[in-house]
C-alpha cells in the first residue's frame, strides 16, 4: 500500500513532467520534443514517466487539457468576462485580451490547439482532441451571442472564431495590430447578426 509520502512524491513527479512538457510543447510543438528530453528536463526516471503517462500521446492529451484550463478558461473567457458587463462587451473584449496577450512576446506561442491540430492532423487522436477544444471556444462565443439575442448564434460563433484564429496567425507573423483589426471586423459581424431583440449595449 502506498503511504501518504509516496503518493505525494508521485504527484509531484507527475506535475514536474507535465509542467516541463507544457513549456516545451507550447514553445516547440509535439514532434520536436521527445520523451527522453522531457524525462531529463523534469528529473524523473523513465519508469516514473510511463507510470503516469503510458505513452507520449497521453502526455500530449494532458497538456491540451491543462492548456484549455489555463488559456481558454483562465485567460480568454475569464479575461473577457471581467472586462465586459454585457455579452456583447464580453465578446468584443476577447480581442482586448488578445491584444495584451500578443504584446507579451515571451509568452505568445500562438494557439496550441491550432498548432497541434496542424502538426498531428485531424485523424490522430490528439488532433481530434484539439478539434473538440476548439469547439469549446466556439461554445463560449455561441453562448454569449445567444444571451445577446444575436441571430444564428452558431453561424455567428463560427465566423467569430475565424476572426480569433486569423488574428492569432497574423500576430505570429508579426502584425502588432492584429487584435485591433479583428475587433473592428467583429463590430461588422455583430451588426450583420443583430436582430430587433439584440442587446444594443456595446463597449
């Protein structure tokens, strides 16, 4: 039977592996980072690594899960919600969050879900997970659009997500005004989906 001390040690070892992989995967992608490098950088035995993550894919899935918690919910959703008092203000505030994120060049590595999907492909189980996580982002936009009374929240969310993804790619290319450009286009999209029952309060 494992003691409390040994369980704590295993938990800490798992966290070291995941924290190390999180940094490496976010900066360099999946294929460029091998298990041996992760093991060495996290200072655990290879047997310990495989006890927690039976395969590299399992580690990548854990990385994506954490990325959703920290980026989708912790940065984008929470940041936009804090900046806006109405659903429309919160939608537009997504690009305020992006503008600040893009400016932190040492912390900007693009969208991991897009990066990993393109790297691994949509047929790979890791790629399929990325598609699901991207759908969750659209879900946030859909819900705010529905709360605001916009027409066709699903179509709106898909178009809005194109603006989000496009601004990320433009920022990666070096466009320092990508978020502001996308935000201006977002106003037009809101107007295109506005109904007589829509929330008319904008930031």
